[in-house]
C-alpha cells in the first residue's frame, strides 16, 4: 500500500521550514524540478503499488524517499543513518 506524500512541518516546529532556507538557495530551484519530475512519475508509482493487495500499513511515499536520497547525494552524506 502506497503512503501519501504529505508534509506535517507544524508538528515539531514553530517556524516553517522555508524560513530556514534562504530565498536564493539552489535547493529551492532543485526542489521545483524534482517535484515536477515526481508528479510525472506518479502513474508509475501508482502501477507499482497497486499490485500489492495484501493490505497492512502504508509504506513511506516513494517521493519522500527519492527526495531524501537526492539530499544525501547533494550533501555527500555517507549513509542514511547519518542523513536522519
């Protein structure tokens, strides 16, 4: 089951995450490009996850995982554990 690509920044922060990233930072432009690409891949993700009819808890959205892995590559983080 495919998880939703939602974001709940207000759960732990008083400020928005956009307040921490400067307006001219390259990550803002990269995020826009990545989000457009992920929207285009939505059908592919839906096809991959519709075959799973076993039920259970929803997975982490593949879009979130791909964004996290991209940050890992851009910032040269050696492992997923260090990224978290």
